[in-house]
């Protein structure tokens, strides 16, 4: 596996030799001073170019970066071959040595409009002094934000409301929809409450990562174990158990968050939905009424 120095030397040497590339900068995890380096960190690189069309016509130009296991061109996937790529285009590449690079090319006007908006940005090369001066990289844009009272209540309401979708799906023996509601909808609100709780514990000076991938290191062991119990396999009884575990954890954290900001946790929504779930869970498949 090529080292970070080898990768960075290659990235910069390609840029220095190519007159169409006028500047280079990096963003993403490798610019985040709060993270420990590991083998899976991407190289999130942007080449500022004079134009994109010549790069797009030469489909082999990215071969210089090494043998690939696979490549994705998300802009083409989203817009098709007839899309307008005159300002910006991306190549996501996984190499046979295990390195991954997310490489984007952008025109100078596009750079001028967007450079530095992501505060995890570090300049690497600037042939023409094009790149504006920006502060040192920081992950502050990704820190957990304090919830407004409206955001807090909306999160709680949606978390409890959507539980009934899981319940009816399990009674109908429709596991895919039950899992979808639990993992794609309910978990979103659970993760939001977990993030707010972590934010309080850390003075809102921390990021919980993409999809909560820092939860394990930021939660106390007891709460992390509670969180892991909210995941289920394909067994309907295990989904029920995960659903009630999610409710228990959410209830605990939501009360703490409410206390911190002097908000009101609506216990009636919690209690009413929990009672409904318990009733549906014991319903026989032949039932003709819920209550």
C-alpha cells in the first residue's frame, strides 16, 4: 500500500506537470486535526483547472494515479452523459493497493465561488496565487448544533409517531417495511437525540461524525450498549426488542436534553405510543380489532 507521502507526491507531481491544472487543494478527513489517521482515510483532492472538457474527452487521464479496483463517476451517474460538466466533475477511485482518492476537477470561477466554504480545506499548490487566504482547517462546521425548541419537539414527535408503522408492518408480517421504518426513519431521530445529548456533554464543541460513526467513542459504555441493542436482524421478535430498546434510550436522552434547555418532554406521546406498541405486539394474526 502506497504511503501518504507517496500518494501526495504523486498527486502534486501530476498537477505540476499539467499546465491545465493551476491549483490543488484538499478537504475531508485528512484535513481534520481532531481525527487519528487510519488506513481507510480517503484523499479528497480538488484540481482547479482552466477547463474541464479536455479532461472529460480523455477517459484514460486518471490512469496515472494507479491501477484501480473500481471507479465511480457520480456526476455522470446522476446526470447521464448529456449532463453539463463544464464547471465541475468528480472521479471516485479505489486502487488495488487499498488507497482511495476522491478527485474533483473544477474551473477557476467555480473555485472562486465555493473555495473555503467547507472549513476542512487545506491548499496544496497554487501556481498563480488563485486560492484566497483561508483560516486553518477546522471541523467546527460539523459540530453538533443546539436544538431549538421546535426542532426538539419535532424530533420527539416524529420518533414516536413512526413507531406505529413498524408495529403494523410486523403484525402484517411485512418485515422489509418494518426494517425500513426502523432503520431509515426512526433511527434518524434517535441519532439526532443521541447527537444532542453528546453535544451537551461536550459543550457543543464536537462532531458525532457521518451517520453517528463517532458514537462509540463519545458515549459512555452503558449508553453505547443501549444503542447497539437498537439494531435487529430479520427475526420479527428481535425487531420488536430493538424497537422497545430504541424507545428506552430515546426516552432517557430526550429527558436529559429537555432538562438542559428547559424544554418539555411530552410524556403523553411516549406513553400512548408505547401502550399501543405493547397491544399490537400481542395481537394474534386473526385479530379483527386492536383495542
